[in-house]
C-alpha cells in the first residue's frame, strides 16, 4: 500500500514537472518569436535610417610632385581623409616615386596611385601639368567606376582640409561650393555673387565638388593650358545652366584653408 502511494506521488510529481517543462518550452518559443520579430523590425528601421546617399563614393583627386614639404602635406591630407567611409583617394604623379608609393601603402586608405603614363602633353610649354594629371584621374574613375554614384573633389596639397567637409559633399546633385579661407576667389550668398569678375564661375579649385555622374555626363575635362580656376569654371559650365543650379554647401563655415606653401617660408 505504501509503495503504491509513493508511486502515485512520484507519478504526480513527474506530471507536474512535465507540465512546467511544457510551459517553459512555450514561453521560450514565444520569447524566440519576439526576438525574431524585434530583429526584423530593427533591420527595417536601420535600412530606413541608412539611405542610398550614405553609400555614395567620394573620389578625392590629388596631383603631387617632388618638393621639400611633399611628405608632410600628404600626411596632413591623409589624416583628414582617414576616417571617411566610402572614399577613394586618387593620387597622381608625373612618374611614380618610391616616397609617395611607400607612404600611400602605409595608410589605411583606399588609394589609387597613378602616373601620367608618358603623356607627351606634359612636356609642352604653357601646359598646366596638374590639369593634365587631373584629367587622367577623371578618365580612370569614369572607366573603373562608371556605375558608382558619388562626388568628385580636387584636393591640392597646398590646402588644409577639415574632415567635416566630406560628409557634407557626399550628396551633391550637380555642383556644390564652399569657401576656401585665404583664397583670392570668394563668394557671398543670397544671392550668390562672386568676388572675381572672370572666368564665368570664378571659384577656387578647393571650393568645388561635383556629382561624378553629372560631371562625366558633361564629357568635360580640364583644358590643358589654363589656370586651375579657369579650368574649374569650364567644368562647372558644362554641368549647370546657371548659378541657380549650384548648391551652396556652406557660405561661412570653414572647411578648407589655402596656405600657399607657408611651410616653406
């Protein structure tokens, strides 16, 4: 009799434990379902927050040549570019040098290092060699990244750049401008007016960003025998119908400083 009672109690306890186990299993299943739902909802929210513009590539074109401050200037620009996502730095030399190659390899940047490929135009008198090199870089980007949407900026080594600038230019639709401190070419806003009378769009080279698709669709490149400012104006003319099509990214915020080789003086 006693054994029968004990067996019944054990069976009853097992039944209770089994019920509790089943209940816990149901609760675990429900918790897992809610986690999956939350993960999906979070994914939708993150996708909504990260727009296509966030992935637009920025192409930074920099011609460089041998001079006493070359390595220091490359270092300063590399530091400004170092934490910018989806950015490619295209560095141009007439002939590749070990100094520049080794420096670029030491950075954590996505770098394309190009030379002139023996471009004969560089040996002619009156040629702006930097314009020729910039055109080679533009042709390379147009060929290798024809399906990429993004922005193109011409970053010379005689300018300081704030890292803040680059996220502001990523969404450029046609042409965007911003001031270069200490440059001769300045502008005022509302309405947009330029301090210089010529060329058509007298903007400093360091003050302009282009949508790469708008620039490449125009088919324009820098004329070889003009100044940087005349060249950049020629590119802008090919992209916009009037000054109304130019986006003023900033009128008074300071992101670029033109120091005219002050390190040598």
